[in-house]
């Protein structure tokens, strides 16, 4: 199984950074896209944006910090994922299956008829499960 890392980059308005001053600086990281706060989780419910930041304490042990700023200070939140698999494909193949079958308009025709098609000799349609009266008179 591949290791997956997820997180969020929270970008603040420049005025918010100035208003928060020195208190916010230890949490800010710089990138070509601007200054942001890297965090593991973000909660945007309420009037504050709550960010969970995982870091190291003075002893080097892992520590979680909850940082909250007013919603109006947040310019943008970006979700980041490093996992490469995306979509609805099977992550593991069934025994004996070496590749997933090709589907879609460019797929080759099946070699054998599908056995998954329902075969029915009875009624079909919306009233298939309803026993209609033989005389056809409306109920009521």
C-alpha cells in the first residue's frame, strides 16, 4: 500500500498577517504561491477557522496545535494530496486478473456473451410486480 499524505494550505490576507503580527509568524511557510499555514485538518464551521497543526515540541515529540483565526482573515484554503491513485478503479486486482478490462466506446467487443444480463419470461415494465385484474376495471 502506498503512503498517503494529506493536508491543507491556508492562505491569509496580507492585512490579517499584519494584524496578527509576530504571533502568527512561527506558523507561516513561504512558497512561490505566497505565504501559507500548513495544517493536517481544517474546520470552517462557525466564525473562526480552526486549523490542526502537527509539529514537534521542545523534546522532539510529536505535538498537535489548534490555531484559530477569524473567518474573515482567510483568503483561500487548498487541499493537498500526495496519493497517486485517483478515480473509481480497483486498488487491488482479483486473483487471476492481470489487468482491469477496457470499457467505453473504444473497448473491443466481448468474446463471449455476458452472463450478467437478466433473463425473464414474465411481464416487464412498471407493472411487472402488480397482478392486474383480468377484467381490466379500474379500482376505486
